[in-house]
């Protein structure tokens, strides 16, 4: 959650919620809450169509990291007094809040359960699913993260007993111990398809285990899903950085908000997550962009947190049927206007509700939305910060949601047609507990009714498939025959790998040539899941568009620019890899399907692939084909090392690609022999081809030469110690007095720009994107932090050490030691910059020990020599950096 550099500020006072004042705006009419001088500027605002009121303050819900709302309106809040960087257990809990008379105020509250670092909650019926960090009872040290379920069958507001684990070890304990939960596994949300979707940060995990005993490892971030009983765990998408939550629409379209490298701008990517897709972070999204599914937009600096797809007919049409994405860094809940674009979407982002460091959002089945605000609770939580608000449309009338446990099957079936996604899901979950014969007939009737809205039919179909299991195939094939339901039926037919025996291949083969791009993608996904090798020939016929072109040497590709035409071949490639269709792909080399075959072979580190490509090269006569075969062989010369959970690529990894921790494998010698033979035959100009391959693919074949990727350049050294020891007006004043002064003095940005250099800031920070990335990037700090936050970051750097800017002490062979911050890290080398700006490159194999220090590299007295006017000028200059 707390993923960007922010020194935090004094609190938001809840009493100011009680007297909203309407203010005009050039962009839109909105309500703005008055806030004291030490809070975020314009800390809270929302559209005039809404009524937003205080629901709970820090006395009940301090440091709220996540929340979930039960269909009946009971609010479950994850109180996280450890925060993202704290490490001491025993400070977290799930608080249950009840508004029993529906007046928008808490009437009852309970500590539902004690858990540390709660990061995701789902409340359905008498079950509460929670994702949280676990700690060893013996040592008090973090031991992993678990997805668990609590039960409250007697309805007393308290968990009936200890939780039951559904997935254990779904984050790497080593980095939970060393860093905290900042890049760990985060939010959870249940889809109408009956899966729990889990947002995994780029810590990844090793050997997570579900209730069936199935083990799973994932290097990096993405989405994992599991059934509510804790079985069938699987990877859904891969290649995200640090997603915190997912938004799921009625048709199982999924949206996320993540960001890119710490210190490099923290740019937000808003993405449509397509099953089996590869999104490329960190090794493909810059230099191998043609191989990934790109994000829908790059939104600049920020830090995504909670997400919700708003689907409730009691809300104004303007704010309904849209993904709502919280951004902690921008203190803003956004809506995204998504419009169809082939198999994916285009989007337009709009500001919606502003809350100080918003963490989460959820809705009940009556249309009440609840939002959580961290409100400056810091990287390690605060007992005095954080609150919950309720939002409903103006003139909204409360209508109680039915008690589903007392409802008949007929009544539940009617709820399955509701205009509320929360109501439909609650009805489905209860229907699954009823006698299958009656319920199955009722929900199939909904799925088959062509007069119903599509969302109701899809809800009926997924409920039917869960009730009928493998027996659902025949009726799903009937739906597949309908043009409007074909996409969803194909997804449902292939949705659960344990229920595929009776599912025919033919509808999926046929679907690959459907007029609808969405059907073609669903068909390709399904063929990958069916696991039948005979499907490879049909998948290989998928056309690859002209946009399948790697970025030019030394340039960054468009990793956040929609490219709808690349998605179908991308998913077809993922299906070919899932089928391990080595022989079919090798056979297609040199045919009209050669491009997609060679694309798929890039990921097939199989002896048959290497031998087949070598044989194909020797037979080929066309120069272009021979070149592409050599590129593919060079690509598979190395592979990614198996992930064992012992390492992580840090917040600022080597993004060159195509692998992070590359190793040779069994077929590497044969590939090298061929490449060396061809290199030996080449003239000087031809040898440049091999040099480029060597550098772009990190092959490390000495004879080929090539450019070494430079991580950092030598910069002007600055004696920060001398600056630190000077005394001035700022140094002689209390921080409180300085902060008050900064609120009154505007400052001169031109003077601030000069001071940025004079005070030594340039030694550790870059302003322009063309400059070498050093410490945290300041080129758009003004879009992430306000003036008060920037001031406190300068005055109290140790209060909240910037990720990617902590001091690190390295001891290396030869009795050498280095102290500084890491600017780039790969499996082979580590690049550091010390306090004077000196750059050092250290071979990983030479490192004897590595220790992250408790203090910031930024001197705490850096601004002591300045006057109030000078400090205000520096702050103003930084606050204007919004590139």
C-alpha cells in the first residue's frame, strides 16, 4: 500500500466532517470539507450528486488498510497498526461496524478477530475471508502471508474461533522480515464465477500451498485465484509490479492499478487483466514490449490501492458501471470510463472522491459505499490516524437487503437478476447451499432466458455451473450456440481444470475464427486450459499484426499504450506455451505461421525446441527467416532461474530483460556452437548483429562483444557534511514552527531551483527524465506530495525512509566496504551511489554481507542553513514538478 516516498503529516480531524461547505469549482460542482492547516490541501471533496458523511474515526478504525462490506451493510475494517514497513506483531485486527438503524452512524462495534497486517477482506454470509501476514509465535518474526476464513455462525459479531487456512505462504517470508508488507500480497475480491481473486505484489511467493496440498510458486506480481474452499489455486495473470486490489465487472473483466519502479516516477498503469496474459514487469515491459499485454494508460505518479467495479442501479448513471480505483499517493478515488476496444478496452480517467491517502472502497447490496482513509498514519501505523466514510447518492432512500438465509429459492433467483452486483453475488452464494436439484433448475432458467439483461444471464450461468459441476457441459454448449452468450459460455466450459473431461475441443477451435475478438480470445484461453495438443495447429493460424515489433535499440517500448490487435495472438502464444506445443511450433517455422511459432518458441526451453530450431536454420534459405531463427535461438540460450524465494529484485530492479536471473541450461552449448560458427563466418558488419544480440539478450558470450548496459554515470561530488553543519533560521527553529511558516510563505521557485543545486539535492535526485536516475525521482513529486509533505520529508528524512533510498552497507571480498543506496541491481551485479555521488559497481558473487541501515542517506540537517524564505522557495520549486 504505502509504496511511495511520503513523510507524513498531522491528522485530519473528524469533527470537520460534520459541517460540509459547498464550494464552486471550475471543473465541477463539489462539496469540500474544511480542514486544519496541517492536513492535506483540499483533503476531501466529492461530486455534488453524492452525500458523504463520517462513519468511523481513529477511535474505532485507526490505520485502516482495507475494508469489506457485507451485503446487509455490516462493515469489516482491517486495522493495520504495523503498516507497510513495521515488523512488530500483535497490532492488527478486524473491526466489525454495525449501523443497526440505518442512519449512517455506527451503533455497534466489535473486534471480530485479531490478525496482523490485514490486507484484504471479503464478507459473505457467515464467512469472512481475510488475507494477512503471519508471525511465528516463538520468534515474533514474520513467517509468511495466509488467506484464511473466519466464521460467525451464531451471529454475535465475533469469530466463532480460530481461522481456517485456505492458502498458506502466499508471500515470501524473507522479504516480509527484512522490509515489511509493502510489496507483498494484497487485496482479495470474489467474482460471480465463484473464484477469489488475489492481488499479488512483486515479492511473489515460493511453494504456497492450498487446502488440497497443491503448491504454487510465482516470481513477481500478478493475480492468483482460488476457490472459496481453498482448492484449485492457480496463476491468472503475471507481470505486474505491486497491485493492491482488483475491480471485477459482471462479465468477469478485471481491472488493476499498479505502478512502475520506485524512484523512477512511480508511474501508474491502469490495466485490463486478461486471463493467462503476461504484463511484463520488470524484464519485458521496457525493451520487449511487443511480447506483453500493455496497460491501457500511463497516468503519471501515484500509488494504487483499493478497487471496486461499481455496479448498482441505485447510483446515478454517471457513476455506475465503471471501475473505481483508489490512489493512496494522490489521495483520490478515480473512475475510469471504459469503452470496448476489440477484446479489451480504452479508458478515460476522472477524479471522483478525494480522501487523504485513501486505501479501500466497497459497497453493500443496498447501495451504500464505504471508503477507508489512511490519513497520514505513517509507514508503521498510528493510533490517532485513519477514518471511514459513507457515500450515497443525494436523495437516496435506504431499502433493506433481504435476509438471504430466510429467502426461498424463488426469491433468491429474483435477486440474481438484481441491478446490484453485491446482491447478485450474495444470492448466488446462498443458492449454492440449497438442495442442488431445485436450485439448478431455477438458475438455469435465468441463464437460458434471452429476454433478461446479459448481466443476469451471466450470473445465472456461473451459478448454474457451480451447482451442476461437470454435468453443466451440455447446457453450456447450448449457450455457446448463442452469439450473445458465446464468449461467456466458452469461459465457463474451460473454467475449472478438474471438470474438463466432457468438454469438447471443437467449439473452441471454431471460436478462434469467430467474428468477435472477445470470443476469439476466450477460445484461445480455453484451448490453453483444455491441454489438448491437437489444438496447436489451430492456434498457430492466429495472425500476428504488424505492430509486433520490438522497440528500437536503446528505447523504451509503449508498455502503457492500448494495442487491442496484439491481444489475440498474445493469448494464442500463451496457450501454445501452456500446451508445450514444441513439435507443432518447430514444424511451423518457415511456413505462413512462422512468426507466431517463433514467438511461442521464445518461451520453450526444451531440448526439442533447440534441436528443431537448429535443424530449421540449416534447412532455411531465406535470409530473413534465418535471422529470425537465430534471434529465437539466442533468446533461449539462457532461461530464468527457478525461483526459490531467497531473492527479490528490489524496488528498483534491472529492467533490461529478457530475464532477471539468467542461467544457461542443457541445450545452451549446442546453441552457442551454432551461433559461434555463424559469427565466425560473418564479416565485420555481420558481426554487429551478434554483438547486438549479445547485449540485448544478455548472453554473456565474450567473443561477440556488444554494449554493456550502463546503470549510472559519475556525477559531481557534493560535500553534504559541510552543508549539514551550517546553522540558519530553519536550524534554529522547531519543526512545528517551520511547518507553520511554510504554510504562509509562498517562496520563489526560481530561487528554489538554484537551491536544489546549491544544497546538494542534485547529488541524489534527478529532475528531468533524461537525467540519470539516482535517488527518488523528483520530476513529478508535485503530483504525488503536497507542500506540507515535501517540507516534512526534508526536515525529517528518517521519519519515513524512501524506498530505494535507504542506506545499505555492503561488505565485499578483499576487505572492501561500500555504503550508499542501490541504483540498480541484477543477478550479476549491484550498482551503488554513496553520499558524495560516487558510483560503485560490485559483482554479486563478491558480496560477503549486505545490511540495510535504519537511517536515511539524506542528512537530517540538510535545510538547517536556510532561511524560511529559502526553504519555502525550495518547497515551491519541488511542488511545481508535475511532469
